[in-house]
């Protein structure tokens, strides 16, 4: 690639920029960020060579990475493909997104004449931090990247994106966008909701018991870590994947009720059974 443009220079976009530069994927990295402080920081710490306007990024880039919240991406993507349609080199340009909900994005451009220049991706990596200062090298190494609806993208576009994620050392998995959204609701989105809810529970209790945080151990810290995540990122995800997230929350509440009732009844056998059933997760996650 000659020029890669990254729209959104936070944790994901910034970390991608670091490794694409270190591993010489592109000759030039240009960036777009609506927050002036973030844009200035991205240049100062060397994430990108230059900050440009949205229009210039689309015009100059061979490959565009949409690394913005999913609601924003859904609004931007059709406009980017519109610009591809009128550009002399539009049939060679590629745009990807890195969002955690896919079906709404895929649906937004389903009938667009330049749909085949879009590749829907989700690199399954991240931390609870945000902004260009959160960007780190090696964030994607060994992680999974989901490629959604690959058959709707041109073979050359899909191959270029496959090469990009090879450079980032990611395992690539093909998946339908709707299936992706179901699975991420279970393995990612509910984890964040649970962490947010636990943090709120503890904060309510902390009003009366100041020592609770003094007693917090590593288990609590790891469980509530995701509660530090940005609302700007997660509100659109929960909104875009609402139906799947609500179903998972309902199932989670049922299991919480099972624990609550067994503990309230002093039914140790039932509590043990629930824990041992949960232990089966060791077969999947080591």
C-alpha cells in the first residue's frame, strides 16, 4: 500500500497505525480525528505522518480504516463509497471498518454500487482505555479478526485486507455479519455490561462503606476493569446490537436469579451444581 488513511486515532486506530508503520505495510499513514487535541497528539507521538480532512483522506488513501464508534461509522461509510464512485481510481480503493457490531454497517451499504470495495472486519482486541495515548504496539498479535460477508467484497479488496491482518499477526475467521453480532453479544458485549453493573453496585455501596476499595483484590480489579471503558464507544454498540444484547442480558439475569435463590435458600447443593456447571467454561477458555 502507498497510503493508508485512518479515520479515528484512538486505541484501535492508533495501535493499528503503530504496527503498520513498524512493519512497513504502507509508505504513508495519514489520519483524521474530529477532536483537535487527539489529532495533535497523534502527530506528536508519531502515529501518523499527517492529519488531513475527511475529504482529503478519502481522496489520497489507497486503503481507509474506519476506526470510529459504530454509529458514526454507519453514517460515514455510504459517503466514503459515494466518493469512490466518482473518483478516477475509485475501483481500486478499499475501505474497512473495525467496529464491534457489523449487521447495521453491512445493511447500510447493501445496495451501494461500490459495495464490493468495502470489507467488513472486526479485530477482536482492545483495552479499557481510549484516545491516542492508549495506542500500544502488538495489541493485535495472536488475536482473532472476524471478516464478515467476505463474498460481497471484490477478491482483490479481500486479499489486501487479509494481507493487512497478516501483517498485524491476527488469526482470521470468516463469519456472516448477523452471526457475528450474536456471538459478540455473548463473548464481548455482556462482559462490558456486567462490569458496568458491578461498578455501579459497588459505587452505591461505597457511599456507606469506605473500606470496600481498600479490600478489593485482584479478582475484583480484573472483573470491574472493563467498567473504565468509554461510553462514547459502548453506547452505540449496545444500540446497534440491541436485540442480541437484550437476549443475552435476559439469559444472564436468569442465571443470576438461580444463584440468588439457591444462596437465599441455603441450598449448598444447588450452589455447588451451578458452580460446577460454570466450570465447564475451562474446556473453551484456558
